[in-house]
C-alpha cells in the first residue's frame, strides 16, 4: 500500500476509537450500554444490523469457500438471508412485547423459569465467544494479507481496536460504528467486484474460464451434504444474542420488522458479490489459499489510493460483527449469570463497570481462540453447534406460541447437546451430515413430546422476569 492508503486506513481506525470515546459520555446506565436506550429507528437499525450480520463468514469465508467449491456454497450460505427475512416477518416484532428485556435469557426465564436463564446464558456465552473468535481470525486474515504482519500479531492489532471502542461506548458505539462500516462495505466491495471482472475480461469470460461444476446449483456436493449445510446456516444464527439485543434496541415492532427484512435482502446481494469475487480470484490467482481470495483480489487489482479504503471496507465487515458479539457477551454474563445467581443486589454503576471490564477480558479470550481455530467457516460451525440444537426451538415456541413448558425446554436442550456431541464424535465424518442438523432434530422431537405429555402442568412455578406488553 502507498502513503495515501496508509493515511486513509489510519484515519479509519482513529475514527472508530474517537466514536467509542465520545459515545462513552452517553452511557449513563446499563440500558444505554446493552440496548442503546431502546431508541434505534428503523433506517439506523437496518444499517447497523446489516453491518453486524455480514461478518468474516459472509465476506472472506464466503469468497474462500466459493473459490474452492463454486456457487453451490453461496446457495447454501444464502440460508442466512432466508432466515433473516422469515425472522423479520414472524418473530422480531413479537420480541418487542418483552418490555425491559436485554437478552434471550430474559425471554427464556419469562417462559421457562430461572434454570432456563442460566442454561441459556451459558450457551449464549459459548456461541458468542466462538463467533467472536471467527471474526477475530478474519480480522487477522485481512491485516496479514494487506499490511504484511504475521497472523498472530495481525489478530492482536485488529482486535485491540474492536475492544477499545466496544468497551468505551457499549451498544451506542457499536451501532454508530456499524453505520460507518455499513457505508464502507456497501460501496467499496461492489467496486472491487467491478474491478476484478474488468481484469478477468468481463462476466462472459469469467463463466468460460471457470470449471462447469463451480457454476452449477449442486457443484460436486451430494444432496445430503448441501441440505446439511443449508440447514446448519438456516438455524445457526436464529435470534443469536446480538440480533435479539439489536431487536430490543429498536423503537418499536415496525422498526424491528423492517430492519430484519431489509437486511435479509441486502445480505443475499452481498453474498453474491463476495462469492463472485472469490471466483474471479480462482481465475486470476489459482494457486492461493482459499481464505486469501478476497484479500488477494484487493491487494493485486485495486488501484493505489483506493486500496486503503477497500481494506477499511474489509475490516469494517469483520469488526462490526466482532464488536456486536463482544458487547453481547458482556451483557449476557452480567444479566443472565452474575446478577441473578451471584449478586442479586448488583447496583447500576457496578453492573456497568462489570460489562465494560468483561468486554476487555472476553476480547483477549476470543483472540486466543482465533489463534487456534483452523478456519473461519470451521470456527463458525463449531459455535453454531452450541445454539441451533439447544435454544432455537424452545425460544421460537415461546415467542410464537407462548409455550411455558419448563420440562420441555430443559429436556430438549439436554437432548440437543447429547445428540449433537455424539453425532459429531461418532458419525459426522462417515455420513457427511452435520451434527448440528441431527441435534436440532432431536431437540424438536423431545420438546414436542415432553410439551405434549406435560401440557396440564405448563407454567407451573415460572415467574416472569420481564413484563410482556
């Protein structure tokens, strides 16, 4: 990169830190830190949610996997967009009924009791830490490929900025920086695709140069492998803590619905852009590692003076997601575990201190996880296995149908954990079917059966944690 590129990239990092420091003055309470005071209108909700939703998996991971397998991976990955639209239409508006809620644990306790809050909190922490680790790995990949630092220092440098502004400004800083990052990714990654297509010789030349399987619906995958990955992506991030938290921050149900639906359609277009960049990299630079596809195109093809902005766009995609998960981990620990089970009389100022301190500690832990993860997509799939086979079905049953069967919720979570672990250990490699899918099926069956047989005792002993409007 040239001097101008370095200056632009430096200005970008400085802007994020300044936003975090200035926003810290707005943080007067835990409500401000966790859900930005419930004052996010729908255009801001859409922009910030899209930036948080489209992380390292949607950019670097999608480009790399499409480089390796073709558009079939993008078709499977598009399950995220489908899920987001469906959640926006049917579920997100209903979450606004839970007045005062900050976390998924608030909703689960309202329907299933205190034990479900604790279990949800622990699983939420595992999920968020895993996804945060994947984003940290993606940050390191971008910095390594563009600046030339070794991968470990690259992860440390990139995550240091994320931790700084997230710790200072909480949800307010995360949402404001997400809006800046939304503009970067919405402008400069499409520009990168146009430049790459020009270097290949246009769309027609790209199609001619690619293996036929890379352009087909099924590629070289079996139907079972495609269906397994599609379902894994469909369920893997359903109402994960940062998305639920973002929903609670919206002004009303209408804002939540619009934000989710628009994000789903925007995501589908974004997936196509990053996947196609991956295919141009296959034609132009066939010998590179798949996870280097996107960054290689940027560094080799983007003109000097624009490289710094495009690198900032790549970093913005990843850092926006990382900051959202970092903020959620701090809020989850305090709201779902520490305050209800360790120190019920936790004061407002002390609670805010804990949330900020945890942002720092968890950022360090996620950095260590990223250093050991084999790839971005692998790290994501590891994390999803903690959520889809455990919390998704009881949560949807609660929000959509008002279920209050505590026995069904807890037994289905346990069944999901056991079946997922055993399948991954014994059968996943042999069958090619992801343990997440089998575990989610077991979770659904057990929940339905136990809810049916305990229907006369539903709600016994449950005490609402939040008021339902």
